[in-house]
């Protein structure tokens, strides 16, 4: 797999994972609390992708921001995992 394909795959996987978590957190009665481990895993995956230079900092932040815009009830994705 070449570098561009790896990048594109990483973008698709992160977008899909965050989208699924946002939808699930809206449907689960305790929302964010029930999905805490999955959210922490998504944060870690995002940080690793940036550290491995599969995504740029700006790309990762934009993906999280777009999910937050589409799912305003998913408070966990309003803050970029790269801010800390």
C-alpha cells in the first residue's frame, strides 16, 4: 500500500469510527459514559495517526470538527483530541 492509499484509508476509518460513535452516543441512554472506552480508543487512534504522519494535525482536527458539527449532541467530539 502506498503512502497516499494509507492516508486515504486512515481518513475513511477515522471518519467512520467517529460517525458511528456519535450516532451510538445519541442512542444510548447514558451516551458518552457508556461509550467511554471506545471514545478513549478513538482519541488514541487519532493521536497515533498524527504521530505516525498518516494524517496532519489540521486534517485530524478538521475530521473531529466536522463530526461535532453534524452531531451537536455528541459533546465528546467538540474538543479536538490533539488540543491537550
